[in-house]
């Protein structure tokens, strides 16, 4: 085996995992093992330091809160050691403040709980340069797979406007690849050598929005023990991607508008402003024009962020690309989760089933379907029955009403809606309940009644 293949598969690489939750350690250990990596998992800062003195690692993943210290202490400790060990931190859901602090302390990236395996694998690959494709090796833009007219048009439009400094607004349903489009824009922009900071606006508590976006001065509020930068400062010289920008509260929309107009921000508690050079890209699955009419989104901000609009097509408009995208996803997933050299294929009946499915969750749902099928079968070929597809179109549901009770069909619809909300919220039940407009208690009851696992 050549050197390139060994590096691509991650052989001989070790990862230090530091987390006091046994189930998180087990999840990370299993995921890394499926990527061909060895993991040493410990639960305390002291154990981590001892291992770092004894062994050489290629990556460290650490929680921010540990029984005997802070994850930032470990980040600083690793930064003081000889060599160049990349370290990434695991932060609490929506805690962008600690994420920014970690990046300033020397961490190369962060991931939020509940841990997304897709994001985790991407982070590990970035750190270890595993599966380095020709496109990333040559610095080309991230790929938008497909040869359909809809995908070709959006690719061409992205490539045409990438070097423009005008704010860009990306619209499209959940799971259509809005962040991928933003990364493609960044990769070809004049700021491409700067940072790319992605923010989920709907995941930040309202009382922390301003401090997490603009940073704060020491003593500006209870708990502000030191000066800290916000997302705008972290993205200086690069791109700030605001996903689900429609979820920003109205008072924050006013401050965001001023930051865009003046290209300056003021930290909470500061008396002066800092000038910034940031390319802004916004995205949402909601209809901003309708929100403006409803008074839920400022009209002046809408015109500022919507200078150039890009619409990501839903997967049902690119049916001729479904097979290509599915095979590419399956190739990646099987290489990560199966023994080295074992490639799983799609049978013809599975391809037909996927091409005739409506995909309300778009490409993200397609990936989830394939990942589930891969986990539930040991066969080298995935058939239609392995996919677990359920009818989602009105015609399909109407046809199914010939059998079963009305309650069964209502439960089926409710289960699909709740599952989609949980997917959009990254598995967080509180955030999913907020998306659906119900209480957390109601969310918990419905999940229990319908048998939906966390």
C-alpha cells in the first residue's frame, strides 16, 4: 500500500478523547474506529495530561466542562507543548461564547452537543487530512453534485457572484445544501484565505445573541470575567455565514443592520467600535418577504442582506441527480463505517425507490436514509426494503387510507413532522419544540406516545 492510501485511510493515527460522559466517549470511540483511527478515551483533565506526556497523538477532542478543570486549560496546555497537535472542543448546545474562546486559545475547530456524526467526521477529516480529494488538494470549490439543469444553473450563478463583495442571501428548503453553497462562495472569494464562520442563528439564546455576535468587555455583565470576541471578530478577513437568519430577534436585527452598513461593531460594554472586513452570507428556509409583511423581519435589513439571491433547488426538482448523489453518499458512508475495502452498492430496486420518493428533507434526508440502511444491514447490496421509505405525498397518503384507521395515518404524519423538526434542530428537543410552536412538555409526551427515540 502506498503512502497516500495509508494517509487517506487514517491508519496509524491516534486520537485523544476527553469527556466525562461515558456515552459520549463510547460514541466518539466507535465513530473514530469506523474511520480506521485508534482512540484513547479519558474523563478528566489530569488523565489527559498524563497521556499527553506518554504518547504522541494526531488529534485531540475535548469537552469544555471537565470534572477537574476547563477544556480551555487543556487547549492552552497542548498549545504549550512541542509539535503541532490540533485540538477541537465540544461545546454545549448554542454556547458560541465558549466556542469563540476556544478558537482564540488555539483550538482549530469546535462541535456542539448533541454531537452530529456528520460534522464530527468532517472535523476529523479536516484535522487529519483524511480522504483528501483532488478538489480539496488543489483548493477548488466544494462540489455541488449533479448534472441537472437546476444544479448546473445554481453552480454557474455561485461561480459568477463569488468574487462580489455584495451580501448574498441563500434561500431554499431545509437540507438543500445552503451551507455547502456558502462554502463554495467562500472558496472562490477574495477572502478565501480567511476564516469561514458558520452560525445557526436559531440555536443562540435570545439573551446571549448580542454578546455572541459582537463580543464583550470584561465586567460588562455578570459572568464576563475577561474580554471576548464574537462571531464578527472571529470572521474578520473572511466570511460570516448566518444560517436561519430569520430566527434573529428584532432588536438584534437592528444591530445587525448597523454592522452591515457601517462595517463596524461595538462589543457589549465597550465605548469604541472596531472596524471589520467581513463577507456576509445569510440563509433561511423561511420566506423572508412574507416575514417582512408580518412584521417579523425588518424590511431595511431584508434589502441589505438580499442584494444577491441564490435559490437552492429541492431534491425533487433534480430527480435525475438522485442516483448519482445517493451513490456518492453511500460510497463515503460505507468507507467510513465498514471494514476497509468493503464497498456497499445500491440495487436497482433501491435506486427506483429513491427516484420515486418525494424527499421532504432533501439531500440531508437522503443521507440519513442511506446511513440508517447501512447500519441495519450487513449485506454488500442495499435493496428497496432496506431503505424504510414511507409515502409522503398527498396522493400516497390518500391511497394508503384504504387500510388502517384514521388515527394510524394521523400518527404517521405527526411522527414525520416531529422527526423532521428534530433533524433540523440537531436532535435537541427544546429547539425542535420551538420550531413546531409547542411546549417542551408536549414535545416529550408526543415523542413518547409515538415511540420516537431521542
